[in-house]
C-alpha cells in the first residue's frame, strides 16, 4: 500500500498515471484492430485493465479531484499527442481512454474469450466514475467528475450502442467462464519466459480480491452467477442517473453573478439532457418498425427484457432498472401495460413488497412507486382483477386460494401501510401506497373477503390513531406556559393534519368503490356492515361529513333490506352474503353523492439526483464486487447496511424521489 502511495504522489510530476491510461487505450485499440494472436492480446489487455483499475481506484480515494486532474494532464508536443492518440495536443487523457473502453463495449460481442475483458472494463469504468463517491453532500450540478464528464460527451451513435450492449449483457446473464484464469495465460506457442511468468503471477494476485469478494457479496443477488450482468446494470444505472450541466462548467460562477446568485438557476441548469438516459428512454421494441424513431434509436427485445426483469426482481439493482424503464420509457411502459401475463412481473414485485421489513427503505420506495406508475392506467387496474391466482405460496399471513391479482395487490399495499404505521412512520410511503389504492379503487372487481376486511381494518387503525392524537392535541392546548410546550403542540398539530389527510384518502377509496363498483364488490359491503360502528363518530365531524355520507347511505340501504328479511331464519356468513348479493342486483345508487374520480400521478422532483445518485452508488458499493475503501466515502454514510431498513429509516422530504400529484 505504501508503494501505491508513492506511485500516486510521484504521478503528479511524472505523469505515470496518465501514461498508464494512454497505454491502456493503445491496448484496447490493438485488440479491436488485431486479427492475429487474439488470445494473447486479450490476456495482456485484461491484465492492463485490471492493473489500471487497482491503481486508479487508490488514486481516486487518496487525491482531491483537482489533484486527480493534475495527474491526468500531460505536456506533450503535437507530434507526441498525435502518436498517443490524443487530439491536437489537448492532453484529454480521460476522454481518450473512456472513448476506447466504451467503443470496445459497443463493438465487441460477449463470448467466453471476451467475457473477462468486458467484465474488467465495466469494473474500471465504475472505478473511474467513483469520483462521485468522494463528494460530500448532495450531488453538485456543476460537473467536477472528469471521467463521467468524458462519458457524457460521447456521440449519440456510440452511446446508443453502449446502452444496447449493457442491456444485452444484463438479459443474457452469462455466468463467469469456468476456465476464466486461462485467459490470463501470457505465453505464446513456445514455453513462457520469466517475464511472462511474472506477468501471469501478477495478474492472478491482482484478481484474488475480485474472486473472493465478488462471490461473497453478490451471492444474495438473482444475478449472482453472472457478475457481468450485475456489472452491466450497475454501470447503466450510474450513467443514466448522472445529472450535470456540462455546457456551463467553465462560466458557471459568472452566470450566477449575472442572475444575482439566484438559487433557481440550479434547477434550470440541471435539466440538461443526459445522453444515456435519452438513449434508454428512446429504446423501442426490436420486432416493430417505427418510422418516427430517431436515427440512433436502439432496438431490443422487450419480451426478453420483461421476462428477465420478472425473474430477477429479488435483485435490488433490477428494481431500480424497472423503475427507470417504466418512468422514462413510454414505449416500454405501454408494452408492460398490454401484457396479458401481468403475474410474470407483478407476483415477484408484490413478493418483494411483502418482504419489505427485510428490505432497504429505498428499495421499498421504488417498489411502491412502480406500482403507482402502473396504477395510473385504468386498463391495467381492470386487468388485475381478471387474473385469478390458484394460490400464493409466499404469503404466510393467511392461506389465499382463488384470489385475484388485484385483491392481492390491495392486501400487500394495505399491509405495507400498516407496517409503516407501526415501524417506520414514513409519510411518503403512506402517501404513495394510499395513492395507488385510490387509483385502483374505481376498478375494483370481486374484491376478496380478506382484502375487504384488511381495508376496513386499515381504516380502524387510522381512525384510532386520529382520535388519540386529536384528544392529546386538545389536552395540550391547555398547557402552553413554556416554549417546549408550544413546540410540542406544533409537532402534534402537524402530525394530526397528516393523519387527517390519510383518513380522507381512505374515505376516498371507500367512496370510489361504492360509487363506481358497488354491484361487483359484495364482500366490501359485508365488511362495512360488519364494522359499521367505526363510521358513526365521523357523521358529525366537520372534516369528514362530506366523505362519510355515501358510506352511511349504503349502510342504511343494506340494513333496511336485511332487516326486512330477518324473519326468514338463522343468519350465517353465507346467508348474509347471499342476501347482500341479491340486494346489489337492485342497487341503483339512490342517495349517492357523486365525487370526481381522483387520479394520482407520479412525477420526479426537479432535482432527482439528490435521491438517485447516492442510492445508485450504495448499490454499486454493495453489489459490484469491488473492494471499496469505505473510510474514504463521503457521498453517503457507508456503515449502515442496505439490508432490512438498515439505512435511511429517517429520510427527509428532500431526499425522496417525488410525491404523487393528484388529478381530478
């Protein structure tokens, strides 16, 4: 390690780091252009990439960004620059080597011979872009990441090919070749010499940390047997979620002076298009021609991508990729919504949400937001209730048989809200779950008895908390003789307001079902009748009177008809339910007040990078298999684990990707 320190420090004056990367660029060009001794050249280039990765990683961890830029600057004559491949002597070493690596990814197919080189190039690109790991606070919109900047300046044609190849590697999920060490053999046809033996030994030593650490870390992932798939999706996420304003880098301070230092400049500059994000968002289905598509539009099999996403949703990286696609790519979202086998994607997604107490909080956000985005489509909501599941093996709370996918989604979302109420108390998770339920409510069809009971149980839980806080707030109003008391009253008032909004949302859900789907949901009516006493305290409540009227009208209507039949014999659950079904046939909605149908939509905030950049790098640190020095990470606190809510259990509003917007 001391040797690395001296090498990094001396590189400021010797330029050895820059020369190492230039040599790497040459090696990549040689591999791409050569047709002889291919195996030997692949082995040498793979070793060069690995050595560069180890050396550069240490440099990034130990140097400031200014010092790193200095190490990558060379004083070359035009002749030397031309020989090295640097354009017009501008000494853009970062651009030269990044272009070489991206070109190799774009133009070289993955096979047993190229697998290790693709893997090491992906790891080196992640190391190069890890300058973001060592910046404190929120990601800056003034770009200071030398390698990421270079990647963002690539031509659209190359960017489209890179995104395409990364997606293909993710879809293929090729395992690590069993004879991988063979590709570090540096000997030719004759017996290897001493230097070749030393080169082979060095390569094996350099690779030891990768083999040991990678399998320990990624064994928890669905792509554990394919480090290249994990590597590819992580690199894609880093590139896609990077937000910078390259055009304004050189005169940024002057621009702020012109605008009087207005902070709103940040949001204006932040919306410069990310070329990788644009390429991913413009991806189209391979099988369908689109005359309106842009020149460099990438085409990929949405069918294969959809199937792999469903298969690998236990992997947190896959969850974020799915979010990125359904949020940004309208064509892929439409493809998902028209699939008839919604269970391929929805079942593993709901299983992950069911297991959310053992997942990270940010992963839970992503899962819920994906559901919110999908629920914005009315045909999707209707299709959920047409797909009947014979059983749900992973659901342990209750034996579920012959339940619809829609009923299961109701149950899982309600369960998530109730868990959040008890453990996390996160306002944004509540809001997104209830917004999704609200979108689904008008399209509910034959909601199961268990789902109906859970919905009423959620209302009971929220109303109990509401009245408890309301009573506490009234008592606190009598004790305002100190600053602490006033502050406590303010906090209690804010929390009471939040629970008021939650209750109103649940009332809206009931109203939507009763207004638009009552004849198809006798189990909901039964559940309301069974716990009708819960709604009486709200009849004269000024904040809820308008919302409780419909529920009271429905209860009164069904109570009247049931009372008229009480002399027919003993009542049982089955006979009551049969009577409710009969009454619903004659239901005409008398006395029902029509409310506008609410539709909650999802939009990212103005600065989504404040949430996504740290999150993506948390995933890279956890799953890339690279032995990061966590003591040097400043972008986020690396000590808490991503497992089981280990981190971000007290997230603040500005750290959320967004909150749902309501449309009438």
